C-alpha cells in the first residue's frame, strides 16, 4: 500500500463507520436470507439498500473512544464512560449489557458493579472490539501500549477475558495494518497468534490458518461473541486487504452480526489501503448528522496530531 499515515487514519475510522452502516440493515439475518433477498455481499456494498446509510452503536462508541483519546491522550475509564453516555442514542442498536451499563452511568448509579455482574464472568460480546480501532491507530508504534490501552478501553463494559482479548486482538491488527506496506496472510495471522493468550482466540486463529484463501469462513462464526467474530473480520481483511467492497461484502454475507463484523473488517482495510479505498458512493449516502463523516474525519486528524506529538 502507498497510502500515507493520515490517509490510513481517515480510512480506518471512516472505513469502520461506513461498513457499520452498510451492514446494519442485515443484522440478525441468516447468510441465505441476505443472498436470496439482497444478493451477494459485494453487490450489497456497491449498491447499498435505501437512500441513507445510518450508523449504529459500533460507530457511536468508536467516536466516544476517539474523543477520549484526543482529549486525554490515553484511556481513562471514567472519562470513557462519560463520553459513551454523552453520545448514547438507545435507538442505535446497543447490546443488552452495554445498554444497562450506560443507563446506570447516566443516572449516577454504580456502573462498574453492573459491568462486573451483567453476565457470568462479565461480557464476552464483541462490543469492546468493534470500537477499539482508534487505540490501534494512536499507539501503533508501541505494541505494549496497544495491548494495555485496548484492555483499558474494554474494561468499563467488558470484563470477561474473551471480551477484553477480542479488543486487544483487533487493536493489534489495526496497529499492524496501519504500518505495513504489504499484507502476507500467513505472517499476519501468525503474528496475531503469537500475541493471544485465551484458548478461544488461539483456536480461532489456528483454524483461520488452516483455511485456504477464498474458502468458506462461516465456521469461524459471525455472532456477537468476540471469539466468534473478531478473527472472522480479520480473515476478511487479510484475504483482500485492498478491496474494501469484497472484504466488507464478505463480512456482511456471513449474516448475523453483520454490522459489527463488517465494521471490524472495514477499519482494517481502511487502515491498510487508506481513505481512497472506501467507495465514494457509500460515503455520499452516509447520514448527514452532527457527528457524521466530517466529524469522524476531524477526529482522525486530531489522532494524527496526537500521535505525532507523543
Ligand atoms: P453486550 O455486552 O450486551 O454483549 C452482547 C451479547 O453477548 C449479550 O447480550 C449476551 O447475549 C452475550 N453475552 C455477553 N457476555 C456473555 C457471557 N459471559 N455469557 C453468555 N453470553 C454473553 O453488547 P456489546 O457491547 O458487546 O455489543 C455486541 C453487539 O451488540 C454488537 O453487534 C452490537 O452491534 C450490538 N447489537 C447486536 C445485535 C444482534 O442481534 N446481533 C443487535 C443489536 C445490537
Ligand atoms: Mg451495531
Ligand atoms: Mg510514529
Ligand atoms: Mg452488531
């Protein structure tokens, strides 16, 4: 890739938001339903359904995390929850756990206690991974900081080791994608395998290494559990790192948690190939809200400045 660092920061955050919005109409549908009713994944990306593409919780929480990093330079759990609450629109399709934690925080309750007890061992949802991309960007030249800051960005809502490591894994993948000039599938996946500690992610990455490029990846999963979606999104990226429509379309075509798998794949392609890789038509159809494309672009600019001044 010949994309510059600012183009990659823009590509990552806008690639995430656009893929989230492209995938959202199909969330919860099966792979078969999507194909028969709407066509192949690539078609869905190049001919988006409906006039306006609306983003969901994935983008809204990414914005909150990016705002916190821009203002603080690192993750502060208290400030992060405050940013999530300030941006919170319940109609954006939040997970059950996230909703309870944010509504508790909004009314001055003990949100940390809710985060600890909401599910057995805490949440292992992919919600911490879907929003983590700004951490991978800001700290990309420091693997230890990526790993630690990704954990800090997960903890306020995701206490389960799988929920946390899903975020660490995706942040690490973003940090590699933003620096590399070429993606070698096997090397990339092996670098990730060396990093993970939970059995779930070791299993998922080992499985991905056994799948040949282009083979079906439905066995890796596309559900809202982090260990059944984060590696899937990473494979969509490594199999076609410069082809946004193909990578994001493939993520959507798997069905189920389409917005989130697409968002994670889309941020990786954008981090590698830059803003120029994102289809202009989808960007044009993106909702014109206060925190829309221009605002996300500005957050990416500020992260570039934060990174340069570190
Ligand atoms: P979360 O923390 O509520 O977790 C998501 C879900 O995962 C929970 O509602 C549970 O069903 C399940 N879960 C989490 N932890 C455990 C556990 N320890 N044991 C058993 N089950 C568990 O939400 P999140 O912030 O992680 O968000 C994840 C997803 O929710 C994203 O896809 C996001 O877009 C959103 N979402 C998903 C759907 C959908 O049906 N696919 C719909 C709307 C919103
Ligand atoms: Mg969503
Ligand atoms: Mg640097
Ligand atoms: Mg989702």
